[in-house]
């Protein structure tokens, strides 16, 4: 099982800009931690040159480490950021893969993933599903009482293939696959 820390930063961030400036053809904004996107003010974006007139609407024009497409409002970005903050940093790529697959459990009526369902289903990052299946067989003692000279004839490929019906896998950007139980 692969347990290395991701080589890249997994902190959810958003580029928040002034919508009025954007509509005027100017990019005025900066990168912020997504978890606090709903606390960003026009002063944070404009600085000392803060404009009170019609420059009061902020928008997230870009984002990193949030598994959604397109732009979003600061409240939604903050909700995603806080959701990801509930998960250990080394698990965030797996959570992103789960959400991006579209085969995830959402929390309530929105699009945010249920962290408890993620934790219940996530079986780790492995070099291959076959490696996971072999470790699972060892953990549950599948062949513990079978004599060695008979156990060597066990059809691992067929057993792994059949076991795969109860799991889903998604590519791990660091190599290998993320394995999830289908409940």
C-alpha cells in the first residue's frame, strides 16, 4: 500500500477578484485559502485603493485543489475548503478523485462530499487493485488453513476480478490507484 505524502500541495485555494473590475476588463484580485473565502473583503482585494462604489461584489475566478469545474462564489468555495480541511492532507487527492469520478456520496442536498462516507469507503492507495486484493486475502486469512502445496494453485487473477465488483478504483496522480469499497 502506498502511504507517501503527496508531492504537491493539496490546500484548496481560490483566486478571488472584484467582479466590477473584471467586467471593466481589469483583473484585480489575489489567491486566498478556500476555507476562508467567505471572509475576504473588497479591502483584501483592492487594498488601500478599496472602492466602495459598485465594486462590492467578489467572485472566485479560478481555484486549485477543489474538484469542481468553472467559477464559483466565495460562499461555495469556503464550503469546499472547509470540507477538505476535515480530511488529512495526505487523503485529499483520494477525496478529489472520488468526487471527480461522480460516484461519490454528497452531504445533504448539495454537491459537497460526505467525509464520513469517504472515510468508510476508502481502502487506500495501492500500486494495483491486485495488490490490494492479495493484502485483503492475507488480512482475512483467506488461505490460512489451506496447505501450502494446495494454496499455490489458488487463482488470484479470478479472485481479484470477482472481488473488483465490490470496489471502484481511480487513478492516483502519484501512481497506482485509489481503492474504494462500494457499499
